[in-house]
């Protein structure tokens, strides 16, 4: 097996375990729910198999739904994020992102920050809209999305730079 595949499998398992054991227990004031497990989708190789990403995102989401007893909202949010990921790359890094070596875990630039932030917004908005599934609580959905997006983005950036390999 390729070492990149093994690395992605290890990343999948570690982020899922961290989410289930640590971050699912965070619930500040009922509004702040960090979901850094989506880093798997964000850090998936740019030139990787797109159908493999969709399948892995489905597996990631369904596993989260099983642990959270949430009925498919994580699956829908993860698959939607994986589907829009190339568009987010195009928006953040330009049209030729596939031909560049875009690495999310390099120095934080405005392009990388916008990619992470927009991806988290898409995931969280989808997640919270499907979780509530009524627009009677639109302000609650927007508030939860904004606050959770800020905290998830901060945690994702911290995790990226904590596990970043050292350059020699």
C-alpha cells in the first residue's frame, strides 16, 4: 500500500477518535460545538481521487452520525463539503490550483485561511440547518454557525500547526 494512503487512513482514524473522545464533549453555552474532524476533508491531497474523497467523507460522516446519534446530518454536511472542495480551492487559490503544490499545512496565508474558513462555514451551516430542519429558528442557526465556525477554525489551525512536520 502507498504511504500516502496509510497516512490518510491514520489521519482519518486519529481525527475521528479525537472528535468522538474530546471535542464531542465540548458544548459551551449550547452554541459552541467545535468539529475539527473535517480536517480530514480539508487536508486530503489536492490531486487525490475525488471519488475516494467523497466515499471517505461519507464514511467519516456516517461514523460521526453513529457516535452522535444524529441521523445523517454529519454525513450530509461532510459529503457536501467534499463536493464543494474543488470550488473552494478554485475560489481561494485561483484557477490553476491543481497544477500548483497547494499545501494547507504551510504558513497561514490569506488564501489558506479563506479556504479553511469557507469550508468550515459550509459544513457548519449545512449541519445546523439539517439538525434543526426548520427556519423558525433561523437566528439560532446563524448564531450557532458563526460562533462554532470561529472556534472550529481556531482549533483546526492549531491542530494543523501542531502536527505540521518540521522542515529541515
